C-alpha cells in the first residue's frame, strides 16, 4: 500500500480520497488559526511581552487533560467501529461527547470569572486575543460535538459495521485537530 | 472491509501514547512554574513540548504513521505552513532593528525626499 505503483483496492482508494478531502479542510482550518497565532506573536513581541496577563493555569491544564482524553476515546471509538462493535462505538462516542461538554463547561466558568471581574474582550489587547482565539476554538469544539451526536444516533440506528465505518474515522480526524489546536493554544496563552 | 494496510494500532498503543501526552502536559506545566534558564528559555521549552505532543497526536491518533503518500504529504504540508508562519514572524521579531545598521536606507529616503522637492 505504501508503493504507489501497486493498485489500491476499491476500499483503500476510497478511504485515501475521503481522508484527503478531510485533510484539505483541516489545512484551511490550520491556516485560520495560524492567522490568529501570527497576530498574537507580532503584538506580543512588539510590546516586549508587556501585554501579558495571568490566566488560570490549573483550569487550562484540566482542560488540556480533558481534550487529550477525548482524543483517546475518539481513537478507541474508531477502533471499535472497525471491529464492528456497535455498543463499544456508541459508548466511546458518548464519552467523547461528555468530555467535550466538560471542556466547554470549564471554559464557561473561566469566561464567567473574567466577566465577574469586569474583564471583557474590549478590556485590553491580550484579553481580546484570549477571548477571540479560545472562542473560535470553542466553536470548533461545538461543531465537533454536533458531529459526534449525529454519529451516535447513526450508530444506534445500525448504520455502521465492519464494511462501512468511514464517517467515524473522518470525524475522528477533525476531533484530533481540535485537540491539536488546544495543545498549542494552552502554552501560548496560559504558560509563557 | 476498510483495510489499513496491515498497520493497525491496537488499544494498547493508543493508551501508551495517551500516557506520554499526559506526562508531557505535566512536564510543560511544571516548567512554567520555574524560570527555565530565562524567560525565552521558558517559551522555547513550552513550544518544543507542544510540538512533540502535536507530533504524537498527528502520527498516532491521526494515523499519519501508517498513511499513504498523498495524505502524508497533505498533512505535512498543512502543518508546515503553520510552522513556517510562526518561524517567519519570530524571525521578524528577533531581527528587528538589525537591518539598516549603516542607515543607508534612511539616507536614500532622505535623498529621494529632497530630490522630490526640487
């Protein structure tokens, strides 16, 4: 399969094209977040770091752990779908969904803490970046959650089996991308 | 049956990568509480650990280790664009103010300004 001179089977070729399409979409999303990162680097370096404000590292660390765990459960869900284990697939999708909810709830409390102290996006440039970048990331998490819910209902209806489990794998790629963004966001905003 | 080319990762592999990611998270948070050489050292350490974590996620969770050439090229290209953008903007900051050391550009601009007024 590694040698392109060998003919791929119908399934392998379909899988490769499907994942290529998803990677093209992820590439555009990478550039979307790259724009914000680049702006953050420019503003922060131009100010010699004086724009920096402290954030709750512990909350951020918990959120990082939650997202990494959700990536694991998503990967295990993909594995279950390939084995045709419908019950396990539904369980892993549900756990991933719940972990995403936990992430958003923690973010909700973080935002609430800022608002209660009178800190809003308009307060200063750092918080403008913080709310913008984490807000867009949160919207991506929300979109992923909608996808997970749809997949859970489709799994319940018996749409997936060992022959056809493509959407799970494709959605898994998107979910790992969401985790990937947070892996860079957390140190950039919270730790350094 | 959608095949993987015979290099399927089992649940054990995923748990191992998960544990490594958690350890790296603990490491990066710990480093942030101390001054690692100097503040620039903290930034480099944090971003290095983040890159290692991202590489693990892309290689194993996103399955890039076992993918064919088309998808691997697309993934590497997309992520390299991000790395390139960060590199370019960091270089801009690092080398700020070092370009026009002999003030040649300033002199040329002043000359052009005077020439325009004549």
